[in-house]
C-alpha cells in the first residue's frame, strides 16, 4: 500500500500518467489517499468482524453437535438404567413371592413346633418408584400417549415440538 497524504497530490500525478493506477495494481500496490485509506480500514475491520462472527458461529455449531451427541449417549445410559431397574423390580418381586409362598410357610411351621420363639421381622416395603419419562424427545414412538388422541398412529408432531393443550371431548366423539 502506498499512502499519499492528500488527494491534491494524486490528481496531478494521474493527469501526467493516466496508467499510473493500472501500473500500481499490476505490481500489487494499492495507492491510498486519506479518504480511501479510511474506507479500506473500515472494510478490513468489517471483514475481521465477520470472520470472528463466523468462527463463533462455527464454535456454537460444533458445541451444539457435541451436546446433542452427549445427550444421545446419556439417553442410552438412561435406557440401560431403566432396563436394570425393571430387572431389579422383577427380581425383587420374585424374591418376595418365594419368601411368602415357600420360606415363611416353613418358618411358621418351625414356630408352631416350638423350635424357635422369636417372630420374624417383616421386610420393609419398597416405597420409591421410578419417574416416568415425559419429554417428547425421550419417549419412544411406540410408547404411551402423552396427550389423549395424539400419538404416533395419529400423526404426532416431530420431536422437540410442543403439543397443543388437550381439549375437552364430549362422550359422543
């Protein structure tokens, strides 16, 4: 870049040699006056600002993709945990069934025969239940309807879209 401190200096040079600008451009030299220099600096600042915005947008995009992948991984873990809870509840129920139908029968007979005098303490009841998934993104397509009348067979909205509030429906239909 060749800076000329005033327009008054460039005009006579261009009158004397009209090909001066062309010659400078072929040599990759830009002749700048105060007016064009300010414009070029503002253009460069705008370009750098746009590059920074583009970099930020790319970073947000990459972070969003990473977050979505992590959510998918966490969803798989939640699914595995749900299966493990179902298995644990099933095993608990089988154990309680065996305790009530097999073990306690024999224990009562021992107590009746006078072999033991102490009463058996009953096991504590399981009072906690697993929370039911309700977010549309986490509920399987074949799962229960979240809103009556809106389900996969009737064209449920895409994942992430909010469902309309349920309306009162008369008994006739």
